[in-house]
C-alpha cells in the first residue's frame, strides 16, 4: 500500500521540481528576457552592418569615379586643393581688411 501512495507522490514532487526549475531558468539571467535582449542586440548590429555596407559601397563607387572620370577628378582637385586651372580668372576682393581669393571661369561684369 505504501508503494501505491509513493508513486503519485513522487510524480507530483518531480513535476513540482521541474516546474520550479523551469520557472527559475526562464526568469533568471539566462531566461526569456535575456533572449529577447540578445535578439534586439542582433537586430541593432544587423542594421549597423547594413548601414556600414552601404557606406562602403558608396565609397567604392566614389573611388571608381575618381579613377576613371576626369570631371570628377577635376572637381575633387578644385574642392580639396583649391587649385585654379589654366583659363580661369582669379579675383581678389577686399573684405574688411581681409583678402579673399575667388575663382571663376570668366570675369564678372556688374554694371
């Protein structure tokens, strides 16, 4: 008779122990909340990677244009080095004691 009583009691104790363990594991530091946080971090990192890949692709395209397109090369030289090319006219305009250098392709005629 004691065996008939112990089997259900052991089963209930085992189920109670498993449910307590499951509750602790799901709510603990390695539980569902941590899993959701890690998934959010993965999504954020994937977005950052996609943005960085777009930046890399844009820079590769710019490099290719600078290698092969003379107009792009000329514009870059003008922008970065502030160089004047033959045929351009340079004007120096006084502004409150400072002199500013301005480039243009033809002289300005304001009448």
